[in-house]
């Protein structure tokens, strides 16, 4: 039996193989994309930025009467340009912590996001209802160096309005509280202590750079405290119980001696 070679049939088979191969690649890509979307579906929370940024920009640009924020303690705090470093590290602090929870623990990410978004929304409402301004920035810098140049850039890009409560303070404390209450980081004391030190430096920077008044800082810290009690009620209760037990133990020891 003689077989005839049909070039058209061979070409058709090759085309079918190529089509099947490409289709398989496309199906795998679509399947992988679906799995990624499903895995990171909590990214929808980031859409809050589409609400916050336009609202904040409107508050910054609107022409209205602003109420002066000032405390006598502000006059005793010197201007120290070196605090621009921890002040700017605030952005890194938030981004790194948010990314860590986003990729490792969806529940902790949702809790942190709710914590941050609620406080930032309250800030927007307060700024709308009670427009405020600071007059703490120095007219002349006591020194000229790269740090004062960075502060000068900050002053140009960030107006001294809408400062109550301090979002730098609130967000830093919220992020620190989320890290200290993360079960996966319970045994990582370096992360917890490092977070505490950075948080304190950021809070101090807001005052030493004359970006915020002591009043703003206190209000931001108070808002963070209420947020902690609301979003981490079990942890707050455990800490309160532990403190009470420790106090009772000390009292019993004193009575014994």
C-alpha cells in the first residue's frame, strides 16, 4: 500500500497543535489571574483613597475662615530640622506595614484598614466642620543644611491648615497597635520595639518641625486610643486584666511583708 504525503494536511495538524498550545497558555494565564484576584480580593479597600484624596484636596484649597490652633507648650518646643527624617519615614512605615498585612493576613489587614479609614474619615469631617490653621512655622531657619532644605520643600507642598487631629500621630499609633497585636509577630520583639521607637520619633517630629501643635498631637493620640478600644477590644481587655492582676499581686506581696 502506497501512502501519499499531503502537505496541506500536515500544515493543518501543525496549526491545530499551535492553536491548542496557545489556548492552553491563555487558559493557564486566565486561571492564574482569577486565583490572584480571589486571593487578594481585599485590595478593594484601597479604593478608599478615591474618597480621601479628593476630599482632602478640596479642604486644602477651599477659601474659608480658619480657627487658630495653639498651645502655650508649643512656644517651648524648639525647631529641629533633623526630625524631617522620621517625619518622612511615616510614609514608609505605613506602606510597609500595610503591605505586610495585605500579603500575609487578610483579617489583620481588614482590621488595620478599618482602623485607619475610620480615623481619617473623622479627620476629614472635623476639618470640614472646624477649619483650622497653625502659625508655628519659623519665618527663618536657624541653620542652613540639607535637612532644612527638605523642611523647606515640605512647607511648600503641605499647607499649615487642617491639622486637627494629627493624622501623622493617629496613623502611626494605629499601625504600631496593629503590629503589637499581630499574633505572627508576638515573638519578634525587635519589630515591636522598633515600631515603638519609630512611632515616638514620628510623633515628636510633628512638633519639632512645627507641623503640629501639642493640641493636634493629643487629639490624634486620643482618637487612636478610642480606635484601639473599638477595633481591638479583646486585646485591650486582656491588657487591662493583666494590669489589674499584677497590681493585686503587688498589693498582696506588700501585705505579706
